[in-house]
C-alpha cells in the first residue's frame, strides 16, 4: 500500500510498478523497485503526484543555459559510468561557483516545497548531457 493513500498517488505508482514489471534487465528492475519503494513507502511526498515540475525564476534558467553553452564551447568531459544511471555515458558540464549561488537562491523555494522545513544547501552536481 502506497503512502500517502491518495487516489492520484496510488494511480501514478501503480502505473509505474506495471512499467517496472516489464523491464528486461534484472539490475534495472531491481533499481526501479528500490526507487519506487523509496518514493511510495519510505520518503513522504510533498505534492499530489510526488515529484512535481515547477517553473524556476527566469534568471536561473538563463544562467544554467549560459553555463551549458559555455561548457559545450569549452569542451565537455565524459562523466564516467554510474551504477544508478542506465544507458550511454553522459557528458558533463561543471557549474563551478554557480552551484552555490543557485542553491542559495533556490533555498526558499526548496523549503516551501518541503513544507517549511529549514534546509541547508549542500550539493548540486552540474549538467548532464545525454545524446
């Protein structure tokens, strides 16, 4: 039984579980079950549908976009294999000092999403590019 017991959340996770059952790779299926257990049992969701996409301030998008194109112009690095990410190896753009700036700027939005819980900005990885 999924937590919280809302109709939309149950429908979403039940659809996701059906997709997981059809996965051919044992490892990918195992990883997906761990993720769905985390989302549906262990970690509370803060929206009707669990994770939710929300608009960010335009300046955040502009700075990330500028970093992306600067990283492409400079030359991308390969990230290397990551166990939790299936598929081709991604290319990566490090954000440098922009990481901390964005974490601090978005902190009020993150705290509001978490229900007013005080948070400490800690880590952002950068931009992954999949081709």
